[in-house]
C-alpha cells in the first residue's frame, strides 16, 4: 500500500488518550522539539532527489557536496585546485556539474581514440573530450589538437606501422598570451593530461599562442579531413608538414 512518508503526524497524536490528558507544558515543549526535528529531517529527505541530480538546477553549496560524493564514487576530482583562482563559486559549480553529467562515461571510454571517419566533435578521442569538458576549455579560448603519430606515417598510398610511432601522440594547446605565460595554468593542464592518459601511451604536449598557430591549424584541419577519405588528397604532404612543424622547436613556446 502506498504511504506518503513525508506527511508527518505529531507523535502526541499516537499517544493513548490517558497520556494525552496528562501532557503538561514541559512535556508539550519536549514533544514540540521532537516534532520539529522530525519535520526537518523529512523535509531534507524530500529534497534529496532534487539536489542530487547532476543538472544545473540550484547549484548550491549542498549540491556541491553531492558533486564531491560523485567524484569519490567514480574516482574523479572535478574540483581542480589550480583553477580555483580563475573562477568564482558559481563558475566552478557550473563547470563541475557539466562534467559530472557524463561521469559514468569517462571511465568506460578512457582508452577510446579519435574516430577517423568523423572529424566532428563527436569523433573526438576520449582524452580530448574529457580534458575540454573538465577544464571548460571554451572559457580560456583554448584550441586542442590531438595527433596520433601512427597516422602521420602515410606514404605512397600506404600506412606503415613504425615502432617509434606506435602508442605515441602529440597534443598541441593554443591559448591567448595571458594563459600561455601563466606557469600555474600550463602546469595544471599538463598534469591533468598526463594523469588521464593510459600508461602505455607516450605523449608530448606543445604550447603556442593562438595568433601564431594559423599555419599549423590549417594543415591539421585539412589532414583530419583528408585522413578518412578514400583518395586521401594531399595527406602525405600534409603529414610531412605537420611532422616538420612538431620537430622544429622554434615553432613552439614550449613543449613537455
């Protein structure tokens, strides 16, 4: 039988009549305390489904405590210490809840690479999606370019497997100068990527100003477009240009 557990009937109403008639002022005050305590607890319980949902409804301090619980359950840390000085409490909670909406997917897709047949955001590798969502990359106008080195080896209509390119990736991060010159921000981003990457994959991280990345950006986007096509127009030349860009330290503010 359905029972409305959130409707509270005072404890004194369940007492036998003989006891009801003997309730004095002191006893009544004690029962009032018990009633208020019970009503408060039921009110808290009734609100649980509301603030435990991973959505942007009422991003209160209480809801952020639930975000901490979700982090603990899934082994994440969406409250990134290095971002605390760059965002207020509202921005932090909005960023965290947006990331936590898909908390169950991050672990499941941890080793997922980019979809070579899809150059849209849906085809992004898991580490790219994870990093940009957790960081809120749009706020920092950050551009993220992921290169799997195996696919830079295209030559003479073949994609040979070279030992030095297996399990090796490069990540190019382009930001405005304010963030590029901020050591704490850069190191925080680097640590986030390094911790997230599966242990068998080698990674090099490249940093540069957004205004100085136009040539690389064009080559990368054309390379990503050409890679899944049957005829792979210009892919060999583009792969050579990208490899040369990555190898020339003068093209980068720094690399790790």
